[in-house]
């Protein structure tokens, strides 16, 4: 969110991937040996995500690795642009793609985040990008988009 100019009170970091091997506990062994707590939660067949990995260390903000599984999510990772954050180059989802992920998650904070992402000067272009791929989302995500987009009296 911060990369796209949205200030929030939290300093949490979420990483997104569609790499299923991220859910293999063995992948995280080097971090565990370094004292990082690792919690791997695999989603079941009905879960919209493949799973989540929570990384936490003393005196640090936790980091969540969110593991997607849908083809439209893989497309988001392929469109990500490299950005430097605190001296580290990382791929970052474009505003429209971040909105798609937030629509998919569908919580109250996600709706607020979407409103903030649409508050910039590129609102029309971002809206068009979201609507071009909106059909890939489940019905709940499309309904949330309709509520956010409906004119307010």
C-alpha cells in the first residue's frame, strides 16, 4: 500500500506468491535455525488460497507470505514491477492488481484500502484495468467492487 502512496498505521508486510513450494516447511528451515518462528498454514480444497506462511522474529514486525493458486493470481505476479523498498529490490503489484487481490480478500480493511488506491489521479485508468479482468474474481469480489463503485448520494 505504501508503495502506491497509501499511508496506514500498520507496518506489516505481506508478500504474495503462487509458488506452492512456499508451503513446504523444509523451505523455511534456514530461517528457523536463525531463530525465526515459522507457521505454515495450508488451505484445503475449498480455500481460496493455497495457504499462508507467517514469519516472526523478536523485535520485528511479522511477515506473511500469502500463497495463491489461481491462474489470474499468477498473472498478477508476472505483471509486478520491481521497486526498491528500504534498499531491497522487490516486485510490487500494480495498483489495479492490488485492488483485485483486495477484492478477492473482501474484508472491511480491504474495502478501505481499495478506496484509498482509487483516490489518486489515475483513478479512471486503474478502474478500467480492474474492470478488464474483474470476471476472473469470484462473485463476492465482483459484488464488493459494485458497492465501491456505486455513486454515493
